[in-house]
C-alpha cells in the first residue's frame, strides 16, 4: 500500500528534523541548510550529504560521495529502507558518514 501524500511529507519532515538534531548536537563544524524540502549537510572537509524528497515515488533520496540511494518507508519496521540493498537509512548513514567525514554518529531510530 502506498503512502498518502500527507503521510509521506510528515515522515520526511520528521526524518529531516531528526537528522538536523543529530548533526546540530555534535561538536563538529557542520553546516546545515534546509531549502525547498531539501536538507544539505556540509562537513568540514567539503563533502556533503543531500536528502531530498521524491514525492511522485514517495521516496527519500540521499546523495553522498559514494553514490545516490533511494529509500522507501517500511510501515512494518517504521524505517526508511534502501530500495536496492534493503539497508536501513540509519545503518547506511553510520557507514557513509564514517567513510565520508571520518566521524562516528549514532543514527539509531532512523
């Protein structure tokens, strides 16, 4: 069953807010920018993560140095899951942030 438009936007908004909170609570020099529903995270080394909503597909997209990833929301687990690897968003972010910025973050709950 597909997510309704309202539920999809609520889920993406909540996820992006959680991401902002996690990054803001760190002691690192990270720039966050939210514009037109797109969250950009810029690390001190110049790399970035870009989280965008793809409304027609009801997906959350992540652009990182290692590539682009598309996530579908799984109602059963209440998590965003990669449509290719079935990896949870939080698990993937822990790995990607470590590779890309050399720091460890806990994204449990995403």
